[in-house]
C-alpha cells in the first residue's frame, strides 16, 4: 500500500514539474509548508541523519498537506527532473497533477 502511494506521489511530482511548479530541498520544502504554498510534500527514506526530515510529516499534517515518504533520494531527484538525488520535494503549483494530488489527500 505504501509503495503504491509513493509511486503516485512520484508521478504527481513528475507531472507537476512539467506543468506546474516544484521546490526541491529540505529548506525550500519547509519554507513552502510554513508559507502554506505546498500542495504535496515527498521526502526520501534514506536521508542521513533522519532528523533532517523528521519535522516534515508533522508540519504537513498541521497544514493539511499530503506528505509521502519515498524509498530513495535518487527516485525523488529523478521525479523532480534534476538528475541528482534530493531529500525532499514540494509541489507548489499542481498543474496537470491536481487530480492525483487530490487523490493522495484521501
């Protein structure tokens, strides 16, 4: 189940990067959440130390934003279209991923 959600989140990020807007990196994602501009947050399970991303799910929950953990920084970087691993990504403008993101909210 969790893998399915992670795959859908990665797909949403890929679509949003082409038709909307994404922010990459823990600091950018944290700022997007604090400002209330994030529509979806995804972070990598393999971030070291784990404390770097531990605040993201709590902050996202507080803001009512879906937050998904994906398997690797490589996967997340590829979905965001940057070709290098990234720890966290936030979708700021959904673009064509609006329905996918709405589904992730449940």
